[in-house]
């Protein structure tokens, strides 16, 4: 009976990746390998000011003194950085005034993913900054946004047009010394997104970026910087799907968020990069540093992530709660299947008084995968009367997968309260039978049950994302049966 | 064809232990059958085998549904062909609203029949109509499937789902157990309102009580894996009066 249920789960959970296709667009590569010359090449190509080249070189020199971290619950094959091409940009680089000028093949790729720029633009009122292989192809709605004084552009454009803001904030939340992959990113980052919401402005639309790794054997080093001035609000969505590849691809991004007094930033991610095949061959290495600082009092940063892709995920979107009465939130669904590995969670650093944080983590493991939650809640001596609530649930599909929870809690004052709850459960044969008896296929039943389990997190997502995320959850667990 | 379900000399069990030892039963369209019997004689096993639960092994015998070999169908295809099982212990599915659950079920059944999904508005109207039919007044349908439901609410929810899916053959497995008299009346009314000349009900019950509200055409007594006695509705009263010892002693 037990083995039968497992067999069914195994069958339906071993699906193939449905987004595996390659767009054939002319690409310009940097020479393979990493050296000061590579960095100078990137910086020159991008026509960067001197301070940025220096920042890159300092980061690179620091990176050389570091070694890859080993503390995560992950098995990582050695990465040969000399084999990686650190910069790839589509060759046809010109100003685009309308979507008509975008390469039709590129548009077709987005259409295959069901995220047609055109449709997005017309129907949902979402400004889309589509990043394909490191360089922004098209930024939409920037005119509407600029009326409110909002800056939403590629990182490269920000470097050219707003160097002072970049200089002031870049590296202020994630310094290049932070960790191995952050140092690497700081040295070689190619492009990314930049967002600035001025004082008192409520961003009138969801800002959205679709990332997509496309050129073969190219590391992708994105850098995102979001600044919300006093009383500003923005909801930012990041979504990703990558074409199928055999070689492992390294992705080491940095996201920095700065929230000033009474500002609020909501950052949502749906991540669906190529997870490798059923035997664990290929797939993206996703080593990301995401961190926000609630700098002013009563500010708020909220991270919501749905992680279904990548061969290896190493990611801890965190909040530094510096301002008094500031709030940090982390909502996460992480799905691993086949041979995927995920070590993800958050850090909530309470520094200000009356700071509050909430952590809701839902792990779902299937196949032979391993899924770990790793979270740190630190309440410093001065963060009096602070509160944290953490809930970490694991759902197992089948008997060959693993779920692990590593909570770290440090409380340095007596007036704060920290709560931690954790559960582990399995999809029961009773639940499956009940659904099937109502005419629902096993695949749909698993989709329903998993979405129900993850509901608390999914409801945090902006409407535009929630539907996509629900489909993705079912898709990444279901596959080709039926 | 008037015959809906034909069970011929059915033997079935679990983990090598035989529970059904040669069951014979014929259910025609428009009929209500009651299956009674002491605990542990195979009533729920019979229901599970008809629904296709995989943990039970059919060792011999035949089950024909609309003249087709039912045992060859998967659980979901049996449901899509019109077989409904009202569970004795409905399971909780946290976070899945009854609306979403039913919409998935209705649309998968429609797909099986080659029909397009029901538009959202039509579906919601159907929900309201069926809620009225089975006298569910609360906002049960906004809640997660069976999560935190009382015993009575769970059973009402089963009847509501039955109304939504409009089965040809509904098997109610001890739907009356643990119900107060009001809930019992709602459950029974639901069944009575759904009776049609072309469908059939098999009501499994331990007590005669439910049969005051749902009047069966036939009553069968299942004992030690076999139907040992069949009769009209008066058999239920006789059982109530004499107790199951009467069957055991015969």
C-alpha cells in the first residue's frame, strides 16, 4: 500500500521541463575566463565611470582571497571559473521605441512562455523590463513612471544617467566583501534593474522584470537596486524561466533594497530556471544574495518567493531591521524534484526597537531531491520589545526525498518574543483517493493539494503572478503522465 | 438497459486477507438499495472495491457497470462514468476551497465527456442551485475541503458534492453515522431530491434509522463477506427488531 502510493507519486512527479527551447539570436561574447582584463573589458564595453571599474576591481581582488562556502546542505560540483563567459550581449544593440523593433525571435520566445510583452503592456498595466542575457532589450512604461518621478530602468542606464544614486547606494546593503558569490557578482555583473521611488510616491503599477538566461555557457550576473524614499511604496516582481541546457550554468545575482522612513517595498519572485534532467544532469546553479534594509522607522520590506527551478538553489532573502518599528517579512515556497537541491531561507536581523518579522516557509520535496530551510532570527540587545514568528512546513512526496530545517535563533534582550513552529507531512493516499473518486486525475489532485498547502504564501503574490505561480507549482511536480 | 450494476460472485481482500467471499448483487436504474450488517462484515470494503480503491485486491468474480467490465477502469474514470462514493470518513484537504475542488472535478468530468469547461459564472450559479437543493445555508463552500468541519458538516458536504456531480450510481458509506436528527434529515432529503428514474443509490448503514427517511426498494444483509438475506423495506424493520444475532443464528 505504502509502496504503491510512492510509485504513483514517483510516476507523476518525474516530469520533463516544458520550457526547454533556445532562441537563436546573434550574441557578442567576452573572451572566456576571469581576469582583471575581463573586468576591464566589461567595464569598457559598458562605458562605465571610473568609480565603478574600481569597485569591480576591488571586488575581484577580494574574491581571489576567498573560497567557496561549504556550510550549506548542498552537493556542488567544482565550478571552473575560467570556462565561464562573463559577458554576453545581443549584438543588435540600438534604441527601441516600440515593440515592433524588438527581434521577432525574442518576442516569440516570450510568447512561448506565455508572457508576451505586448499582452502584458496592453492588458495588465505592468511595466516590463525584459532582461535577456545581461542587457535590457526593452523598457516599457517608463514615460508613465517618469511622470511620478519614478526611475525604472536597466542598471547600465542608471549608471549612465544617475551615477550619483548608484554610487551612493550600490554595495551599501550587500558589500562586495559579504560572501564569495557576492564578491564575484560585484566584480563581473553585467546588467540588471534599477528602481527609485521618490519621497511620498506610491508606484501606480507593479514593476516587473523577466529574466532569462539564453546564451550557452554564459554566467549570468544580475544586479538589482531598489530605493524607496521616505513614505514611498513599490511592488516589484521578478520572474524567470530559462531554456534547457546540458552544462551547468552559474547564476550569482545580487538584489539590494533600501527602504527609508515609512517606505514599503514588496519584492516577489517566481523562479523557474532549468532544473536539470531526471538524472540530475545540467541545470542552473542559483547562488543569489538578496537583502534589504529597513533604514528608517516604520519602514517595511516583504519578500515573497516561489522557487521551482534550478539544479541548486542557495538563497536567503533577508531583512536588516534598523529603523525602530520596522517590519520584515519572508514568504517562501520552494519545490524540489528529481535531483534538485535547495538550501533557502532568510535572515531577520532586528536592530531597532519594536521591530517585527514574520517567516512563512513551505518546502515541497519530490523525487530524490533535498530541500532545506535555513533561517536566522537575530534580535540584538537594543532591539527591545521585538517580535518574530516563524513557521516552517515541509511536505514530502514519495520516500526518496529529504526535507531539513535549520533554524538559528539569537535573542539578546529579555523583552522580545520569538516563536518557531515546524511541521512535516506527506500527501496521503486517502487524500489522493478522495480527489480521484471525484473524477480528478492524480496529476491534478497533487496540483490541488500542493497549491492548498502553499496557499498562505501564494496569496501574498500580486494577482498577475499568483496564477502563473499556481500553474508552475503543479507543472513542476506533475509532468507527462495522463 | 435497465440494469446499472451487476456484481457476480465477487471475492476481494486486503494484504492477502479475504473480506468479500462471493458477493452477488444487482442494482437497476431508479432503485434504492440498502446494505445492512454488523461491523466488520465487508460493507465498506464492498463500497471501496466498486469505487476502485487500489489497496483492495479483487481475487475473483465480476463487476459490470452499464454492461461494461468496471474492474478495468481507473478510480477517476469510474467517477467520470458516474459512480460516486459518499465517504464514511471524508478526508481534509487544507487550503483547497470546496469551490475550487468542485470546479476541478466538474471540469475534469466534462473533459472526459468531450465537453468544454463550464464558464465561471455558470459554475457559481450551479453551486448556488445545488446548495439550495440540499439545504446548505452556511458558507461551507468557501471553506477548505472538510478542514475543521464537524461530523455533520462533513456529511452534508458529501451530499452537496453528490448533488454537484449528479452521479448515475451513488454509494453512501454509513453517511448517517454520527449524525444528529437534523443533519440526518438533510442528508436523506438530499438523496430523495436527487432520485431519478435513470439513477440508483446504494445506501450502506448500520442502523435502520436512516431508512425511515430514505425508503429503500431492496434491503440486503451482508454477513461475513456475503449477502445472506435480501428483501423489501420490511426486512430492515425485522432486523431492527430481532438484531443481527438473528442473522448469525440462522
